[in-house]
C-alpha cells in the first residue's frame, strides 16, 4: 500500500477514541497513513507547510500594492473596494464546495489543482490590462486558497491525530510568516522591477513550489478515496455541521475573530496615524502585530492540544483583546507598543479555532465538514469587519464607535467560545 499523501486506500478504522461514531465505522474520505508512516508523514508535513506559506500571500501582496493597482488599471472606488472584500467572498463561497470536491478527488490531486489555480491566477492578474479580467483571475487564485484553507485541518486529523496542536501550530506559523513576508516584500519587489505587476506575480513561483510534494501522489492516485470506501463496503456517514449547535458555535467564533483580524489589518495603521504617528511608524506598528503572531501561532495550538477544556484560553484571549481595544480608544499614542502586543495575543484566537476544528471531530470526514462550514459561514461574518469599521469611522470622525463595534464582536466571539471550549465531537451531534 502506498504511503503518499493521497492514493492510500481507505480501510475500515475506528474513531480516534477507539469507538465508532454512533456504531458506524466512518472512513476518512482521503485514506490514512500506511506502514511507511514516518516517511509519508514527513512528506505530508513538508507539503502542508509549503501550502500554508501560500494561504495569504496573494491577499497581502495586493493590499500592499492596492494604490498602484488602482491607478494602473484605472479602478473606480467601488471596484477597488470590491477587490478588498473579494478574499472573504471567495473563501466563503468556494470553501463551501470543498467537501464535495474531497469526495471526488484525492487529497493530492485536489491540492495540486488548488496550487496550480493559485499560480495561474496570480500570473494572469499580473499581466492583464483589464479590470474585469483582473477580478476574474484574482477569483481563480483565491479559489485555490479557499480549497486549501478547508483541507489543512483535515490533513492534520488524518496524518497527525496525536500531534494536532503541534502540527496546527507549525502550519499556522508558516501561514503567518507567508502573510508577513508577502506584505513586507511586495512593494520592494515592485520597485526593484519597476512595476507593481512584478510585486503581484512573483508569488506564483511559491505556489508552484508547493505543488512539488503532492505531484507524485497525484499522478499515481486512481479514482477517489470515497469510491474505494464504497467498493470496500464501508458505510460513510454524512455530517452536516449546519444542523448542530457546535457547528454554528464554531462558525461564529471563526467569523468573529476573523472580523476583528481583517478590521485590524485594514484600519490599525490609520488609527495610529490619526494618533500622531508618522505613516512609516504606523505601518511598522501594524507589521508588528503580524510579526508577533508568528510565535503565538506556534504556541497557541500546542496549549490547546494539551488542555481538555479550552475555557481559560478563550477568556485569556478575550482579556488581551479587550485591554488592547480600550487602550487604543483611550491612549493610542502613550502605550502603542503595549496595545500592539496585546492585539497580537488576542489574535491568537485564529490558531486556536483552527486547532479546535480538529479537536472537535473524530474523523477526517468530520474535520473537513466542520472546517468547510465554520470557515465558509465565518468568512461571511468576517466580511462585515472592515466595512462596518469604515462606515463608523467615516460617520463619527473618530475611533470610539469603531472600537465599540469591535468590543461587541468580541463579546459574541467569547460566547461562542464557551460553547466550543467543552470537549465534544461533531459526529455525535448529527
């Protein structure tokens, strides 16, 4: 039996705790590791880290070069605004289709197609002179990211069920690192080559590198793991998180924390500029939030994986974010570094929810279903963040109302966090 990331036949297995979900053996839709576990696991881990590096680079590189793109393509204000909200729309809509794709394509083939879509989309949008084509090719690139977003927790559950926190932390750290590098390097690359097109297109090479670990297995795999499970006579259970309290709690927590994250990325630099910081210093303070998130992204899943109940972690993250928001509202200049540190701690809710997706499902099928629902519904909520902050800022001329909105979203996030903190499994709530 092969040990590659995909193409491994599905075999009847019990659930992670040694039992079966409601008496039915549930087979992960993408098979499992074989005798060459160490080699196969290392290949999967390398592949996951390379994919994770790509999960935000296409977004943050565009954000860094948005003014140049707007002028170069003569984008209207409305069109430019739509470009900034396109990632959340794509992640919500296209991510929802991933479970359907998982049932029809092997893991390796799906990831290869996703990374190829990302690479092609980034190249085409960098060379086009049409605003419409730019949007369409950006959507193609984001489609690849949307699929990979959903699949990452499933891969952790499938190949590293006893190291959920550590592996989730590793790939989340890679995601944050890719986000930071793309945001910081896009403008220098564009200046070095004399065009914003280079600053956007260069990241296609990183997506092509991410194809390599998955390509051999993608070429070898025959059919889908779902079909193999059917041929083996193993019953597969359809899991619908949208019909469960846990599924909705996960979606709300994911959405609320993403809402604050996108609002911070979009508006924090402007808040510091309004407080009297020079533009370059305001940009550095924003970058510090992301940079500090790298070690937090590794630490948070490790802690979550070792705790039975996550309530204290949820409360700690809420406390950090609350203090940061209050500090930004009352004294943004006097202790800016402290508020940035607390914001970075509070944004640890992102790696926490990614870890929790794996912790609240027994099987790979359950994980991909929960991941798809939580992220798809969550990104719909997240899209409101930058929009509402912008409306409140423009309407009031200050930051009290926008920060009040973020505190309200934090309260909703905390309530959902209390639901997901207790050990439970999505397979038991069908």
